[in-house]
């Protein structure tokens, strides 16, 4: 059992991921300082905080893009520290990026199929020889990619278009479909509604909740839109200047003295 750094003393019995005292230094700058963090299995949790608080840096350590200076990160009893991004995807942690990273000159369908690559068993020789088993696996991947496109609400009409020609909101959906193709247990979303209008934002929020239920996912999101955060999150972690400021349910976060003090302190200095 794991007790998380929360004034209410909530206990998480089944954590899919936990971070213990994660610290990340960039030269003299401490982007994350001894951050403790727990994600309950099946939950939707958010990481919030002002610009530069260290959210993306923390994410990048969960996905192997950065290695912590010190601390431990455990996913289902396996340490993620020292693993490559590819290995972490293989273990079942999928992600999208704050800035969209699609293969612009590949088709929409191909972008999703690439996401499934880590799950494909066909050997390099098998692909060269076009063995029947390889062709069957490729066909199954194509089929699954189409299902995922449908699940995220992208029309079949677009599947042969180049990804870069999709409207912005659809590119974000495509990124989500590609992340899902890796069959994650834990999905990390870095600002999934960034740049969206209120209508698109509401649809994306609804989609994330539906995907969690339909695919048995656990979701961690970084989000700046407070309406999204308060509407979707079961628990929220607040970072400020690289440190854990608060953790709790949405209502608890709003009423948290440290959060209010940080906000008032900021208001006082900018007034
Ligand atoms: N690769 C890097 N090298 C040096 N400093 C970095 C690097 N990445 C982030 N930082 C710094 O770390 C701090 C936290 O950044 P970031 O994690 O991107 O914050 P957030 O996502 O909360 O806006 C910022 O001061 C940022 O300038
Ligand atoms: Mg960021």
C-alpha cells in the first residue's frame, strides 16, 4: 500500500505507476525536486501548474525521454529508470506530445499502423519473404488501425490522406489513435486540448473519458484548461517551481491552502 503526499492522507491500494523523490536537474536549474507521485489503476489524473513548473520534464522522465538525476519510477513493479522510450512503450505506457508529432507525409492510416509496431511479432526475414503469417498480421494491424480511427471519431474518408493535411483538431485525434495502437495500459497526454476551440475541447474531454472506459485505460494528463481539469480528473497533482505543491480531488485542490497561497502570492506580486 502506498500513501501519497496528500494532506487528506488518501491511500492508493492499486497503483499502476509511482514516482519516488524524482529530481531532474538541468545544470543549475532544478526542474523537478523530489517529486512523489502515484497514479491509481483505472483513474484519470491530472498534473497541473503554471508554465515552467516542470510538468513536461516530469512526463519526459515517465516515458524515457529524460533520465531522472535521482529518484525512482515504477510501472507495475518494473523500474522505468534507465529504459529507452521504446522499451517503455513496450511495457504499456503510451503518450502524445504537447506539440503534435505526426509523420506528415504518411497517410492517416499508416500513422496509426506505425503506432502498433511495438506489438508486431513478424521477423524482419518474414516481412522480406512476405510469409502468409506476416501478411495476416499486417492485415490485422490495418483492421485495428481503422477501428481506432473510428473510435477517436476520424472518418474513413481521410484514411488515405496525408496526415499533415488534416485540420488541427483531427491531427490531435490522430495522435491519440496512434498512441492507442501501441495498446497502452497507461496513457499519458500532454495538453491534449491545446489550441482547440471550446467545442473541440468538450469533444476531446468526452472522448478521453469514453476511451478510458472502453479500453480499460489509466490516463494521466497535463492540462492547462481548468474546465477540462476540473471536469475530467479524479485526482490532481499540482507542481510549482518543480516541487509538489498539492495532491487531491478537484474540490480539495481548490480549497488547498498552499494552492490559494501560491495564487494570492502571485496576484500580490503582479498587482
Ligand atoms: N532540456 C532542458 N534543458 C534545460 N532546461 C530545461 C529543459 N527542459 C525544460 N527546462 C526548464 O525546466 C523548467 C520546467 O520546464 P517544463 O518541464 O517544460 O515546464 P512545464 O511543462 O510545466 O511548462 C523550465 O524552467 C524550463 O526552461
Ligand atoms: Mg509543458
